[in-house]
C-alpha cells in the first residue's frame, strides 16, 4: 500500500469537455517524480492512479482525467472547487515506462488521456534539443484534443500527429487531420521517419487494444516497446 505523503490543493481546472478536465494542484512541500510516472490520489477513501500530465520542473501537479459515469472518484473530482483538497500518494511506475535518454528517436503512441506521460516527458526533455519525438495521439473526437496537447508542436524536436478514429461522425465534420486507428499508422510512421531498432524507442500508452495492435505489428520487427495500459 502506498504511503500517504501529503495533501494537495486544487488551484486551477481546465474543462476541455464536460467529461474531460485538466486538474492543477499544488502542494506545500515538494513532490519529486520522474516524467512517465503516475501517482495515486484519494478523496473520500477512494483511491485511483493517474499518469502525471505536468513535468517535474513545473511548480504544480497536473492530471488529465476523463469522467467515468458513476465513477467512485471522478464524480467527486468533478465536484471540486478551487481550494478543495485531495490526498496524494508517492509516485509509482519506476523503470519500464520512463524516458530512455540513451536513445535518439522516440515514437510515442497514445489514445485519449494516455497522452499524459508523453506530454510530461516532452516538457522535461524537448528543450534540450538532444532527442526527437514522434507523437501519435488517437481520439474518437477532435474536440477531445486540448490546447495543452497542441502546445507540443512549439518544440522543434516534436512531430505531433493527432488523429480521430471516427472521421464520418458529425462531431468530426470539420476535422481535416489524420484519421484511423493508431496501429494502422504505426508501420507507415516507422518507414516515414526512419526509425530503426538501433536509433529509436517505442512507447504505447492507453487502451489495451491499441497496445496489442502496436505490439503485434512492431514486435516481429524486434522493436522494444514500453507500455502502460489504462
């Protein structure tokens, strides 16, 4: 069981959609973590784990969370007002899903809120100019893509490719970008950007089906894949 470290206070929230919110919290004492890790938070005795959306150098903790209808914790989080508090437990996920600084090129595949650890990594490392990031972000609807995701385009070292999986839905009628599911894009991405076993690392975070599809395609090519299922 995780040891409770501190209480954190809600200082801002960005409601991307009625069911998708970026929560920003602050703690009185420093919260040390590595990009790619997740934390456990609790309110009303209910605990859940969330990947950290902010980076270690940010003076706050951000979490990108999707509302689960009748969810024991998310329904409580949606009722939070500024100044309300939640319990914060120590970061988790050391090892397998952390950024690998020994590799030059990083291909990142995410569905929905699975983009969180990748944004954290990019905010921490992209400014150093030592690595190249190829980020493929799949959502059902274009309005699920927040400005915080598009901000990754500001870094010259980042190529961000958002896509929608339901291009014919009326809700996506104005979408002009990529379409289809991520496993369908992975093979062409490998070829387009010249990713090889020697120069690249592949990460996949989000839906289990997406991760299975990525692994089925790339593991026979001997790519090493870091994964985090939601």
